[in-house]
C-alpha cells in the first residue's frame, strides 16, 4: 500500500516534469522574439588558455599605467561586476576601489561611467565606447582615434579597444611632469598625444623587462620572436581574458531563450512581453546583445568635467560625426547583468534602475526634475541644470523616445522583473578572478569586504 502510494507520487512528479520540459515557450512572446530577431547568445569559441593567462596578469597589473597606480581592474573590477560602482570613473592619481575610491589632488573625474564589460566577445560587436569612437570589424577594418597609427594583427574589436586606455592621460597614462609611485619620472606621460605608437612601444618594452612577462608572452605567442612583439599582442591577450572571465549565459533569460519556459517567472514573462511589445524597449535594446549599437539622445542629465572640446558638456556621438541627430547621443548599452552594474547611464546619473525606466518613459520630466542629491557632492556641484543646456538637450531628443507609452506601476514592476531575469547568478561574485600577484610585483587591487555591501 505504502509503496504504491510512493510510486504514484513519483509518477505524478515525472509527468509534471515532462510536461514542463516538453512545453513550448509562451507563443505570444515567442512571436515577439522572432520579430526582434532575438536568438540565444552563442559563446565565443577557441580561446587560447595561454593568452587568457597572460591577459589576466595584464588586466590586473598597474605596470600598464604611467604612474604605476592604475590597472584595467581599477575601473572594471571583477569584485564590482566588471565596473567600478562610481557614476564617473576616477583614474590616474586616485586611491582606493569602488565607492571608496577618492581622487588625487588636482585631478579631474573621467567624463564618463565605466561600463561593465560582460559578453563583449560576441562576433556581433562592432562598436566600443559610449560614443563608438572605436568601430569596425576584422573583415572591414577598424575606425579608431589612432587612424593609420593603429598597428595590425587584432583578434577582435575588444583587443582594439584595449589599445586606448593606456594612451588616455586621465585613465592610465598621466600628465606631463608626473612621477610614479616610486618617485621616478613618468616616461609615458612625456610622449606626444599625436604619437600613440611610442606609448605602445614603451609599454611592451616595460613588460618584456620583467621575467614573468617574458615567459607568459613566450607561452602565448610561441611563434613570435620577442623583438617582434608589440602592444597589440598584449591587447589580444587582454581581450582573451575579458572574454573568458566575463562571458555569462546562465541568466534565466538566456535559459528561457534556449527553450526552458519555466526559467522565467510569470512577472518576468510579462516584463519581457512589455519590453519587446508595448514599452518598445526592444527597438533600441535589440537583438541578442540587447543593443542596436546605435546612438540616441535620451536627455540624460549632464554633470562632471565634460568631454574634450565640448567641455563642460559631453555631447557624446556628436563629437565623432558632427550630426545634429547625434548631439548628446550615446550608444545603447547592452543589458545582461544590468541589475548588478549601477549606477546607470553613460555618466551614472541614476542609482535606481526604476528611475532609469521612468527616465526612458518621460525624459523631459525626469531631466527637468533631476535630483542631484544622489550624486557625490563634488559632482552635484557640477550639474548643468541651467535652462539653456536643458532646452538644447531637449531640442535634439531622440524622436523615438518622444512617443514612449505611459506605464502603470505594475507594468514597471514587471519590466523590473524582466531586467532581474537578465542576471546570471554566477556573475554576482567574481572575486575568484583576482590573482594573488602579478609579474611586476606591484600590488593587486582587491576588495575590502566592506566594499561589497554597496
Ligand atoms: C580610470 C578608469 C578606467 C580604466 C583604468 C580603464 N577603463 Fe575601460 N572604460 C572606462 C570608461 C570610463 C569607459 C567608457 C569611456 C567612453 O565611452 O568614453 C571604458 C570603456 C571600456 C570598454 C568599452 C566597453 C564598450 O562596450 O563600449 C572596454 C572593453 C574597457 N573599457 C576595457 C578596459 C581595459 C581592457 C582596460 C585596461 C587596458 C581599461 N578598460 C582601463 C574606464 C576605465
Ligand atoms: C530610443 C532607444 C531606446 C529605447 C526605446 C530604450 N532604451 Fe534604454 N537606453 C538607451 C540608451 C541610448 C541608453 C543610454 C543613454 C545615456 O546614457 O545617455 C539606455 C540606457 C538604458 C539602461 C541603463 C543601462 C546601463 O548600463 O547604464 C537601462 C536599464 C535601459 N536603457 C532599459 C530600457 C528599458 C527597460 C526600456 C523600455 C522601457 C528602454 N531601455 C528603451 C536607448 C533606448
């Protein structure tokens, strides 16, 4: 009697399991996904483990910075979900990590937010940076700020990107007259901005003076003689590490796209229907990467030092194209793990993801009523809320966001549930990626446990 009972229960459980596994995706949502050409994310293949190992060392090694005080990980730390938790990044001369990071004397913030670098290994990527100033592909070639000075031999656009933080004075290179953390002159800072090749040459020279790197380069590039190595080889290795470390395809959404209907809660399914339907998010956050890789002016509040000739404003893509439609326009960010990567927008204007959604639904109202209290005081003092700036930003507002629908609270909650479903639980704690030491012997940035409570 008892065993029959158990058999019955087991039978029911199996039947339910089969029903679930065999069920198809919500047909309405499935249709929307087809229309938006949303396919499951394909993991990039063929990463070379020797390159990944070299790249990991380089990513965490402050030897790549002029003053030996900043590494890629300073602003894209695994313990901070590949970002820095700051609205605007703090580069050369800064101290500390994450929200504890403070600026050095007489330095300015980096004009933009450090983006997360999740899933950048996909073959579909053809833009880098908030203004896509690096763009192109292996097939058609790359457009970059270095023009013809860019060497050849890149594996991926991500490797091309890695050539630029090291030449940027405020991110890694430093200013003329700087001394490094040992009090020695910063030789990288003395080189002309017009000749990035000298910086790249000096950096590979720096690296190959270190025994640990000689070995790592030899393992990663057994066929390239040492005197033929350039910084592009370092950049390819950094990209290989970024792809190995920061590719995540285990979010409920990714599992859903691979056919597991029950991976999404009913709220998240409703959110997905809104995202690709009524709320029109999928028009710009489109395709598998959730970005059209185009630029849109959403009238995100302006603050900070501003960028290049437009300072104290940051006019975004306009600096690259000179087109009115690109004024204040920034590249649509991808959204995988977005719940982990605040503050959000190209300058970290919002600490709340709900505010980000509300901003999209009514940019004008959110811009006019922007509350600077969420910013660090030194940044709120730089807020450009005067009517001339506000009116100018609104004049060039992306036409598409002028027609966003009004949503009920419940719909916003459903969208939030969808954004939450883009989070891979495995991406939450990445502290295992931080090496104990790097070949230069310079200290590696690790998170004080307190930082994580952010
Ligand atoms: C001082 C902080 C800082 C440092 C150091 C830094 N980055 Fe960044 N990173 C940023 C900021 C800010 C941006 C966005 C800049 C922009 O769009 O104008 C960015 C953009 C990127 C992007 C572009 C992502 C995308 O999709 O557009 C990648 C990839 C990246 N960084 C990797 C690196 C690597 C690799 C290094 C080391 C060689 C590095 N970063 C060093 C702050 C930093
Ligand atoms: C017109 C194109 C467009 C539409 C439609 C759109 N977005 Fe965006 N989204 C962007 C752009 C561009 C940014 C960055 C703007 C900036 O920083 O200046 C952005 C930023 C975001 C961010 C912040 C991501 C980050 O890493 O900082 C989230 C979250 C987001 N959008 C979600 C949504 C949702 C949800 C919807 C639908 C309600 C939506 N978007 C509709 C273009 C769009």
